[in-house]
């Protein structure tokens, strides 16, 4: 997966992140969607409601980019992720 430069990341709209307020976990391609799922539990200082909203954004991006999610909810993610 190609990493985003700081400038590229700064130019992304907040809606292109799983966690827009924190600008964490960009969702602009399939690789980043998979990465957002893998790192989901590593995002700190967010509420369960914010996690619910982030998961919905991930689901939409996964559908858009053809990524199959094994989990139906972020609560199914392993704690080690």
C-alpha cells in the first residue's frame, strides 16, 4: 500500500477518514480500507458512538472498493488489532 504524504493526507476531505474528527484511518482505496479495519482498535480517545459511525463509514468504503469484511460490527474485531 502506498503511504500518504502529509500533504496528500491534508488534502483529503474529512469524510474520507473512518474517524474524521481525528483524521485517522483514511478510506480512499481498498488497501486503506483493509488497513483501517486492522488498526481500528488502536484508535484512542473515541467513544463507542464514534466507533459505530466509523464502522459504518468503513462498511460503505469496503462496498465501494470491493473489500469483503468478515466482521459485521467493530465489536467482533479481536482486541489485539
